[in-house]
């Protein structure tokens, strides 16, 4: 399939044609040894006006925005604003806009937090966090990705079992678009080395023990020796909101 042709017509339940799968697999193999900034450049060239990036303003996302500002500053970048985010996270969005001239779009659910909690008799994140994530994240990203052929994320393979097999480039069956993960084969240490070296803005909560930051009610700081994602939905078996989980 030629560059620029739409791949967003495929639904999340339908696999793309064999030639598309072969193209993506070949690109992923070729980019495995590439620097992340070059992967970002490749994605912006391959999907010029049909590429977007989702960020929760984690260190990986901030680093990708740093590179986007250098190679493709007009790429659409968005954040899933659930209404439950930390003030520090939203303040970081403003710092990024001032630094790079990239204003990350805040994509919101159809209902406000107040209406949502009134509808469900209180905070649903306490009783059914999967439903809360589904309504306030997954439904929103599905709506956004209908307008694009590919999206970039900052996931790393070493973060969790769900992410361990993530290709650099692959088909996202859940959302029916191409998914590009420029930092898939990087480590946490490599990310932070680059952030310090290139003076990339980051969330100050990281300096207070918050390693993985999501919605405020479902995020805590972690202690020494704890898993990187132990602070998310602590006390439950849940480790993913569903954006990057298989299936």
C-alpha cells in the first residue's frame, strides 16, 4: 500500500491485508536498531497528516515530544484528560507548550467527573476501575483514532508483561490503526539519561517516588525495590488501563 493511503477503514476486530502486515513487520525489523528520533521521523514521513501521538506526560512521552519538536513539530499530540489527573501533570502540559510550541490537545469524555460520579452513585474507580478506564480513556481514544492511520506511544518492553512483545511498528488490533513505539527497546535508565542530557521537561512527581503516573486516585508513589507499575491501581490485580494491553 502506498504512503498516504488510508488504513483507518479497518476496524479494531479486522486484521489488515497480508501486504500491510508484511510491510509493518518489515519496517519494524528495519527500525529495531534505529535511534528513537529516527523512528519518530520515519513515522512522520510515512503517515504525514495521518499520524498522532497519545501522551500521559510520562518521561517517555515528554522525550518523544522533544524529538517531534525537532523533526515533525506539526504532528497532532493529545492527552486523555479523564478529569482525575494530577495538577502537576496538567502544569507540565503548559511547560511543554512554552518550551516547544506544541500544545497537546486535551481529549475529554462526554461526561464531566461530577456527572459521571452522579450517574454511578460515586467514584467508579473505587468499585469498577476497568469500567472507569473504559469510559474515560478507551472510549475517548477510539473516537480520536478514527481520524488517523497511525499513533505513537511511549511504551517500553521492560515495563510490564503486556508490553514485553511490543514491536517498534505493528498493527493495533484493538483500535484498527498502526501503532509506533519508538522507545520499545529502550530501558528506563536510557530514557532518563536522555532526559537529563537534553534537558527535557518532566513531571516533578517523579522526584517524589511516582514512577508511573496516571489518574490521581489510582496512582501512588512506590518504594525501593517495587515494580515500576506497582503504584498504579495499588492493591488490585489491575496493571493496565487497557490502551496497551493485548486483546
